[in-house]
């Protein structure tokens, strides 16, 4: 009489209800022996209590351990309107957000395994135009872990169509920088679904069916259920198909075979965040595949490493909400874990319609809970029920004891910290390996003051004293062998070794026969800064061309890109023979100097005998301060990482009549001119709400260079979030503001030489919005990503 005591049902009413519930179970065919396993009968009672309280019309619950089903039951009704239909084990449910993990995450991880997608790829590299309004730094990793900074969903004002949703996502303005905050977002996952579609050329539905569901035998899982399945679909809420949220229509029929989620419904029913339909039996096969480390019997869907990565903590260290890739581990959404499954090593997900899946690798078990709690009027609630069922299942799986006797629970504070191995530059690797790559060679070394090992020894001295290596001569790029000159570099002699130093930034910028006499191998060790117009890369390319003509070998000692190796920004340069534009590419190229050497050699058909000694333990998402390497000014006016970060944009507008701070203590962090109104300009720039940066007025007097000894009013730039900063757009915004506010006083007629093309500057001069102009670069950036992909040396 538990129902009557708790819910005030007395006499005949209680008896009738109990008979109805019992009859529904009999009709559902739930008499299998597995349903009567000792320790699980409490699940039946919990579901019945929830039904009596009108929290759900019914449910299917399955508990399994490995290949064994230890509990399986359908209780109550799958539909009550317009007529009662008993729940059955083969009922098809709208999985809602289980789509994110069963479908989209799995699809994404297959592409990552195959090298067709990377976790550190930006969404904008696959979805042109997405980078606007500060979203250029959002990576696939951020989308999967819900730390992109995007809102939970797009607005539901009148719109319809798949493409319309993607355009709305492009117009989103992040609420926080990537990696800064956990915000569970459907936008994240319909973008991931779109990326899958763009990469594979198939709808998410078709790709999952062929790559995941059919191989696993999940024959009743997919989007847009067929007519043959409709009789077994559990309907959700009364709703017209295109109604905006909330979906209250007391005069309408419940949705059946049409996704409940309004955004997915407007997208046509196939979306990365919702829209998948499935049965408990199919989800069992999926859960067993995950417990099998990507295998179900002889069928392999994912690798063991991929399953481990998906289901282990992936959110930034220190974040209290812990997510895997797609999967929930320990957040406010983890209530379906219950009280006994271990925190930190078990994982799962829920769906808004009343579905959930929780998996515990430690006990090799899973709990599937499927309901249509919104049927028929959207008022059901199974949050507490899911939690209690998981707790009972966990206890039952361990024979009545806490399953933590099988696996030691791990809380967020127990998460292992990542001990980064020290980053070794190419010269460090060369020295560690005993210079074997250069033994017996007669070397010409192109380097400067940045050519130093991790322990501070110069590359010149290391090669001069290396056993079996003959260092013949030295070559210097712009700024000289010591990196202190801001003009043409003269030829000279090295004081330490007595070797001749030939200048490649003076009367000649290519080595001559006389310079190369007695050399069979050219070694290059220069710290690039990740920007197209930095001249070291052109010096390297010219050396490669001259070496190829003379059949000399070239060895590049690689170094990290200080402003990371994944962010790309800016228009592609027009064809040019200028020293500041050797190759057509965006301003910020996202490659190391060794990777550029490989690309130049192949794409420009140089055919040099080229080898690159790569950096060790460097990742593409590392900034220079992640490497542990000492900062050495690559050139006299790049004195810290902040300046290098701003350089792609502030350097790009230097060919104008504005000082970029040369001759001051903080070049490239400030700009100005005698004719600028600093307070007015900084206010205008702040009003643009550019991501990752703020501006304030300043007065400075350069001691040299432009406006030497003249007082300049200007603006200082303060980086607030470098990951979301778009420095090239910042440069364009500054040009637009200067042109609008100061008219003919601002002369940027030659700025195109560093930008690489005049088009964006002409557009802002005509009054076009800089954000719109910058958005046009997305196609250039996407083409560059595709071109450079085969030359990348690092993940």
C-alpha cells in the first residue's frame, strides 16, 4: 500500500491504479528472468511512485554489466493521449541531448581518429564566417567540453531552416573567452554536427548510420524515424511542429516521431545537439561498445585511446565542472549518476525529454533510463527518479554494497595535473643527439642572438665546438647577428670564433658564390614570430633557393611559433616580390619556421635538399610562455610576448603616418601621432567591444623613428584575453577609426604593403564596418588551413 500512503490514494482508486500498472507490465511482456534479479525490485517501486505522482507516464530501465543484462523492464505507458498505449522494451524514444554523446561526439571522435579533424582546430577553420564577434579562438575542444563561451541556445524569434541556425550561431557574441567558463550549450553541438557534415560531405544522420549505428547493429537508432517505427515511438508534448518554445498547445496532438527540441525541429530534425531517436536495446549495444573500449564483439567503432580521452576529464584545470569530450563527469547535470557510482571515473549524459545513460567502467556496468516525461502536457519531472534508480542499480550491481568497493572514487581535486615535458628547440635536440645529423659536414650557419639552446649557449658556439662538424662561416638576417640593428646590416667578423659574418640584409639579400665557398650544408636557426611580413622567413627561403641551385643541403633547427601554432588570421596577400611577402598567405600564419620551410620548398618548387630538426614536446596550442624557454627579443622592438601578440595587427598598419611606439619603452603596445585625440580615439575603440582587448589614452614622446622627439597623443592597448584577441582585426579597426575621426590627417596609402592587399583598407576607408570586412577573410583563412595541413609537424 506504498502508493496510497504517499499519494493520498485510498480505497478503490488505489486498487484500480495498481491493477492498471500491473496489467501494463504484463502486456509489455516483462516476465524475463533477468527482471527478477535480487536487489533491483526497488526500481519497479520507484518508477511506479513517479507514475502515480504524474512525473512520467512510464519508463524503460535497463541495467547491465558487460555483456549481461541484469535488469530490464518496461513500466507504465508510452502514451496516454489520445489513447493509452503500454510501455514496451522496444519503445522508441526521443533521446534529446543524448544525441550529443551517442551521435555527435562519436562522429567527431571518428574524424579525429582518422586525422580529418583536430581537437585544436578552430570552429572558424571549418565554418567560414564563424570567427566574427570574437569567436575566432573557439576550438573543437571547447565545443565538446562546453567551455566555448557561447550561450545555451540561439534566440527563438521567427526563423526556420538548418542554414538559418548556422547563421545565427555566426552572429553569436561569446559571453566569456574560450576555456574560461562552463556553460552547457546546444549551440556547441549543432556546430559540431555541422563540422561533421562539412568534412564528410554527408548529413550527420547518414554519416552516423554508415559509420556507427549499422556496424553496431543499432538498427532502430537515427534521426527522423520512419513510418514503420512511428507506432512504437513514445510521443512527447502537445505541440505544433514549428511552434517556438514553450510548446504549449492543449488543442494539438503530442509530437510523435518529430523531435521535441525547438531548435532541432526548426533545423529539419537533424542536428548535432538533439533529434536522435533510439531504443533501450540499441543503447545497450552502444554502452557495451564503450565498456569494450570501442569494440562490440569483433566490430571496432573507436580506439581504446579515443574512448579513454572522451571519458576522462578534459575541462581546464581548476574548473569545478568536469567534462570529458562530450560526456558529463562531474557537473550540476550529473545527478543521474546517483549517490554510489564513483565521481570522476564514471560518466554519462541526460536528455531533456527524460532520458539518461550512465556508465561505470570500474564495475563494467551501465544504467539506461528512458522516459517521455513531457507527455502529454510538458509537466513531468524525472530528475530525482533517475538519480534514485542509479543509486539502487549501483548497490544491486555490487550485491547491496557500495560500488566504490570496486573502484576508488576520484573527485575533481584528485584530477592529475599535467606535468609538461620541457620544450626542446631544434638546437637542443641536435646537441642532445651529439650533432650526429651534421657530422662530417662543412657548415654555413644562418642565425642571430635568438639562436640559443635551452641552457643559454649560442648555436654559434655549440656548432663551432661540435665534434666532427666544421663551421665555415656565419650569415646574419635583418637586425644583425646580435639582433640590435634597425637598419642595413654590415658584413663583419665574429669576435668569439673569428669567422666571417656575411650580411643578408644589406647590399645583397641572397648569398653569393663567394659567400658559400667551402660549404656543403646551410643550417638555419632563427626565431620567427608567426607573422607573414617578418623578414626572417624570406631570408630562409632565399637561402633555400640558392642552396638548391648549388646542390647544398639545408637543415632548419626549428623553434616554436611564439603566438601559438593554430590561430590564423587576416587576408591572403596578393602576388608580390617584396621581401616582406615571400609567399601568399594570411598575416598570422600559425606555422613554425621549420614548417614554413617545408611548405616553401614544396609549393614554390625550390627542390632543396631540406631536413628539419623538429622541436620536441611542443603543441600547437602553446604560447611562448608555455614552453619554459627564455624570451629573447627576436628584433629590437619586440621585447615581450604581449608585443608579439599585438604585432600581427599593429605591425600591419605601421606603413602609415602613425607611430607604433618605436623609440619608446613599449613598442607595438601603443600607437599615436601629434594630431590624434587620444581620449576620443580610445573611447571610440572601446565602444567597438573588440574581444580580448581594451584601450586607454596615453601621451608619449618617441626618442627615435617616426615623430622622434615630438609629443604624441595616442592609445595604449591592454590585452585582456589573448585567446580571443584578433590582432589583425584590431589593426583594421584602428585604421578605420583613424580614417573616420581624423580624415586626411591619417595617411595609410602604403599600409597595404604589410596587410598584403589594399582591399580591406579601401573598404574601411569607404565606410564599411571593419567587422564585416574582417569576416571576408574567412575563406582565405580556410584555404590556407587546407594548404598548410600536409606540412604540419606538430599536433
